[in-house]
C-alpha cells in the first residue's frame, strides 16, 4: 500500500517562522510547498515565488496543489513600517488573507488552515488594526463559507534562524564582539520590560496540532506561560560567552507589560514546550556563530 | 470681500445617490468635484475619472483639490455580486476606503468626511462583511490619525434618477405598460415585507448636516421612521396611472422585517424629512416617464 504524503502549503516561507516551518513539516514527512514573495528562501523545500496580492496566481497554486493543509504566515509584521505606509500593511495582511481564503474556498474548501495572527492584534497602530481585521475576516469567511479555519496567536518567537527580533540582535552583537574585540557598550532600552518568549519550533509544533485537530473558527493563544525581562536574557547570554557584555540602558521607564498568553486551549491537545529558554538562546548563539554576523 | 466656495469631493458620483448629491451640493453653492470610475456620469459638475483602487491617483486628486468636505459613496452595493466575487467587494469597499482615508490623511487631514455605510452592514454575506470592515476601518483611522470622519447608515433610498431599486423597477414597468398596452402581470415576491424608505434628497440633506456639524467618529442612522410594505408602494403607484396593475405574488412568505433605523442622533440637528413617500413616488414616475424606460 502506498501511503500518500499529506500536502501542506506554507505562506511566508522565506520568513523566520516560515523557514523553520518548512524544515519542520518536511522532517515530519509532509509534502511541503512554500510560497514566498522573494526567491531568497533558504529552505530546502519547493518554493513557489508569488506575492499573495497576485490573486490569480494564488488561486492557480491552490488549484494545482490542492493541499490538505495550509499554514498562513505571510504578511507585513513591522509596526514602524505600518506607521510609514499603512496602506501596504492593510494590503498584505487583510487583502492578502482574503485572496488566500478565496483561493482555498474555490480550489480546496476542505483544506485545514491555520492563520497566524499576533499578540499585537487590536493595538492602536496600523499593524494592530490590520491583524484585527485579518482575524475578523477569517472568522467571517469561516462562517460564510464553512471553511476549516483556525487562528493561532503566538507570543514572541525566538530560535535559530534569521529573525528580526531582539534576541537575534543580541546574538549578532556578541559574535561581533567576540571576533572584533570591540568592547563598546550595547545600547538597550527598557531592560526591565517583561516579554513572553517561546521557541519557534514549539510554536510550529502547536500549529501542527491545530492543523490536524484544531476546532474550526477558534482562536488559540500560544505561549510559554513565562514572562522574562530583557535583563534575564542578557544574563543567559553572559553565561554563553567569555566576553564581558557592557550595557547602557537608554531608557529605563517600564512599559506596561503585556499579559501572558492564555495557552489553555492548545494545552488541551497535550501540546507542551520542548525548548527551555536557555536552550533556545544557546542554539541561537550557535546559529549566528555558524553563519557569521 | 470674496467669499470662497467650500469644496466637496463626492465619490461614486455616477451612482444613484452620487448623481443626486452632486446636483444638491452644486445647487447649494458648493464647488463640487465628483469622482467616478466610469465616465458615464450624468452629473453637471466636474467629474474626475478614477478608480478608488488607483491609490496614487486618489492621493493626487486630494492633494490637488484639498477639499473642505468629502462624501464617500463609492463602492460595490450588490449582495448577489458579493457572493459571486467576494474579493472585488472587499477590494472596493474596504481597500478603496483605506486608500481614500490615506489620501485625506496625507493631503488634507482637516477634511470633514462622511462615509456612507449600509443597513446591511454586518449581515452574513460578503457585502455585509465588507461594510462592517469598512465602518471599523473608518473608526480605526479616526482614532489612529485623529481624522474628522463620520459614518452615515441610511435606510432604502428612493427618488428620481437611475436607481437599481424596487421602486424604480416598478416605475419602469408601469411606463412600459402605458406605452405598450402589455397587460401581462408583474411578478413580485414578498408583498407583505416591510421596508423603510427615504427620499435620497432627504438623505443627502442629512449628509450635509453631518459634513458641517457631525461629531467625529459617530455613526448616524438615517431613516424616515416609517415601515412600508411593497403592497402599499403598489397602491400608491396605482393612484398615479390609469392602467390597471396586475400583480402575481411569486413568494408570499414574510421575511423577518429589518428594524426601523434609529434616527434620533441626526434629528438632534433639526434634520427632518421633506419628501413624503407619495411625493417621492410621483416624482420617480415622472422621472422615468421623462427619460423613457
């Protein structure tokens, strides 16, 4: 008996999470098709170059592959960029999602799809507005057309790979410091601000759980359940390098901490974190040492 | 002393309400600039041909004219079309509105703008979804960028002019009947369904009130306060023609009647209806007699 591989389309395949997700699902035996706007994806899977705003091409891709699953990661994720150009953020996150949902509806309405939103959804900036509308449109499309759509809201994701986040930034500074001997201080603000960090591979494992068994039109928050200050992150990095890290705190006001994610719904599926923070940070540093800063 | 005319941009200028609005504001001494996707506008004012999805051109228009007011009527208003092509409905009503708001924000953030939504906003069809998101984005943009945006939600608008609605349809049938003598029955469903009708000129007078004095980020419902069955409309038409109207009711189930609009907020500005239903219908019939069916 031939066992057919399950097909999964992953949008935003060249991004930080997308890269890891392509790897993860390929390793798990899925037939992975990545979609990326750029052809810069490092991933080792088939990648179709397509801007999600090219609605005809998006439809053709779903019509051709008829995937069992879709993980929708593509979008504009920068708050500053969203202030500079609100239209393009709405286009990418709202209209791009509509085109994706329409492609699924027309080509393969049974496709089980996880749309990845953000803890910043609903915050008062154009990015937060775009994610709020994205989530609402997903709920609308699930209702109108009876599609198998789930929403995942992860906390801050970290891990090996090219990430625009704070932890990868620090890792890069440390290997620069190690190679150059430049001991100029690192400027960081808000050292006491707490954030909830989760390894991207843990998040992707949660997405897989939802793709297989999540309930239609439910929003699942995904977090580690643990708040960590930037200072604690720095302390972990300090244990991993012989160089002495010198920090200048440029702003010591304490932001209102975001609340911790409520991960009860995903934990009902026996999902749990596998990568403790110390291990993630160790592997992040190894990754950046291996690729160079 | 030279008195400068106030400038108003009216989008959807070639539509039923747009046509009347261009006429109304021109008669009131405004400097009217219509925007229309097609160049088919009957209106006697300056009309710039522009699809609101052409965001650069929309921005250029606002940058050039720097209007004091904007009345946003453009959009896709057909529920059946929204089922056939949900994407284009979202594009026109959601993205088109974002581009308009962005043009206003960048070129003339003081521009007092009325966005016309619909009593069907929020209903479970892609059109209702698009209008719900349009309203929410208007509120979001008003909040994020402190813009002078008001939302108007009118009931069913009727009046002289090319309207796709039921009342104009009937007027057309009657003048066909008068000219051809064809007495074949008219098929109509749901004769007992109640609807709230308002003359389009009364609605536009309300929009003017809001443009001048409405409160930022408030939604104003605009209606006649009176529910009317299609049978009552037919009875009025029967008094206006010598021909005997023969009706076949194709479906006599009674829909859940929509609630009457709550016009209290707009009445606080001493707005009131000027055109009773009988007068509107008489003038609708005169209009269609004058232009032919």
